[in-house]
C-alpha cells in the first residue's frame, strides 16, 4: 500500500466543531486515535454483520487496548433505518449498561451512520458518537454534517435530528472489500459535488471514471474524497440547519428519494436512486435553460457511465405524491435543486409537477 499522509479537514460549528480526518490505515491505529475520548466508559460499536465479519479485528484491537466496547449488529440494508430497529438498539444499550458518558462508534455505511447518529441523539437525551464510515457514499457525504434520521412508510428520513459527531474518521482502505455495485453507488455523492460546486471533480469523472470504480489509484481516490469532504464541511459550516446553502446537497435527492420509497427501500441502493434523480434534475435544468445543449449532453454522458440496475415501472402520480411529502416542501413550495451550468448548484422554487413528470423521460 502506498503511504499517503492523512488530511485533516476542520468543520467549524463553534462548540460543536470537529475534524474530518482522511487517511489510509486509520482503522489500524484506531485505539490511539480514539484515546482522547476514552475515559474508561462503555463504548458501543454499531455495525452490520458483513462489516463485523470482515473487520472484527478492528474491534478486537480496541478491546485489547483496554476499551470497554461491545458490538451491536443491525440489518445490512435500508430496512434498518426505522423506529423498530432504533428501539432494539436502545434496549441493547440499556442491557449493556450504557449511560450518558457512553460513546457510540458508527462503523458502516450511510444506514449505520444515520441510525447510529439518531440513536446517539436520543439515548438519554444525547450521548457522544463518532463516525467511522466504510462506504464512499458515507465518507464523502452522510457521515459529515450531523444529519441523523429513520424512515417512515410515507417517505425517507422523515424523523430525525441534526446532531453532530465528535469526529469523522475516513479510511479509504475500507473500500477495498466493497462489491463493485456498492462502489458505483457510493460514487454518486462524489459526482454530485462536481455538479453543484467543483468542476474539477466533474472532470475527473469524465476522464478517470474507470480508475475510480476500480479503486486502483489511491492518490486519485484520496483527492476526490478530500475535495468532497472539504465542500461538505464548508457548506455545513455556513448552514448547519439547512436553511439555505445546505439544500444544494440535495441535488438528485428529491426525485431519487421518491424512487427509493416506491421500491420500499429494497430495490435500489441510495446512490443508485440519486444517480437516477440527478438525470431528472439535469433534464429539468436543461428544460429551464440553465444547462445548454452541450452541458446537458456532458452531464448525461457522465451519469450514463454508471452501471445501474433497471429502475422499473414508475408511476408519475406516485412520484408526485412522495415529492409532496418531501422535507424541503414548505407551505406548498418545494425547494428543488438544479444546476445553472456544471459546477453551480442553485435552489429553484419554480419546478412544477409537470416538470417533474416530464423529467421521468430521462430515466425511462
């Protein structure tokens, strides 16, 4: 493995500030990295069975170093993000003797991070937690910024809280054991930053997509991850509670969440749904004159590089109903994220139901 220096990216939120550390091999020195937080209290590592099976030595090393830490296993898909599973985790934490000094370590992808953050935010009115993301999607997006949530049958992420972690530790070597489909799905959130803020990330997907998917260039991958984390950190620092700029991070998510909900969180991975959603958002951006023909074609060319499962039949009425329940829908007005040229995300409140229905032709 090529030795690469860790990069520390600060996320400035006054007393809730923390660092995002990006570096190969962080998981192998976790006992030392977490030492400032270890005061002999009870720790819980929330994870999924497949991750636990591969990375049990990471937990064993913490135990050997004197950490009082126990694993709690949750389902390995989006179904874990509901109140039933949160309640089960709370109950297990009580049985383990967790109190307000306990720390939760969320080791997994976006599902584990979202559920773990929600559990930490609510257990005994809030305990500290640390994010140890194992998917690229979580590394560049969901582990950063404090969004925690569970799903309802009516829609995704409708119950949750903004609750910041104490640290985010990003070790790209976790990605080496991911199936190709997970890697492709995870890259969705990275290319999103290229659309809304940084054309250099977009250009990397144009020229180096195959290398990113193959994970065969550590320096390239670390660069894309660090750039993405920097963008997310800057946006969250400016707008922690999503009153303005932070809404830009939802590019592709509004319709993408609808696709996930229609499939009852069981067909598409989150990133796959977002990639389909970005196609729809790019279509609407083009229709409204924000993307010219060349930019629209470039956008679709990049998005079409991603190998995606079939979306299947989508009823426009279902999409509109779910979008109507979206968290960004306030007083009947939806803040829809479009791009006014590649690299320039904008908030648009004039997207109509007709625009949304027409955009479905981009994913038919």
